[in-house]
């Protein structure tokens, strides 16, 4: 018991001394710096162009499947058994095709995202390092670990500007 109290007291004293030890603290939203960069915005536009036709095909398949489903619900009792079976078969084929193309699109988009991140990450890391060195920060904390921060302690904008200035 006495040992626990001693450890707790030492921890409190260490935390109290921390602000004196760290001369300059900053906060960085790494994900925001990545997503708000000019390169990421260009990638987003390019990806929309690259995957737009596949996305349009998926939307068309979805619309066709909904149309078939609505027709079966609306006209199901009026249709003969063979016509209803034909519609159900067509609906299942559209659903399978939709799932298959959706999976392909998701995989292609994920690979493209990974490739972009792989290409951009070294530049982002370099920009972060330059801002940290330039600001002579002793401690940089990820924004997700901070409850609240004064805007003057957030270096995210500086990192974005530095990243955008590199080509």
C-alpha cells in the first residue's frame, strides 16, 4: 500500500514538472495534414475520374435491380409462374453482378489509395520534420490524443503549407 502511494506521488510530481521540462509543445493532426494537402485533393479528383465509369455502372445495376424488385412486388400476383421466375432469376443475376463489380471497385480504389499514400507519406513526413525543427518543438502530440488545444499550438496548417510548397 505504501509503495503504491509513493509511486502515485512520484507520478504526480513528474507530471507537475513536465511543463517546465518541455519548453515548446505543439499538436499535429496528421490525417488532416494529409487529406488537406494539394496532392491529396488532386488525387481525389483524379480518382473520381478514374473510377467514375465503374461507379456509374454500379449505380445502373442497382437501379435495374430495384426496378425488377418493384415490378415483382407490384405485378407478382398478375404474372404467371414462369414470368415471375424469369424476373427473380434476372434480379438474382443483377444482384450477383452488383456484388462482384462492387468488390472489384472497392479493391481497385483501396489499392489506388494505398499507392497514393505510399507516394505522399515520405513527403508528409519530411514536411512534419521540417516544421518541427523550424519551430524547435520539444514535444509534438497527435491531435487525436488531445481534448482541447489553443490554435497557436496546432502546427497542422504549417505542415500543410510546407507540404504544398514541395513538388
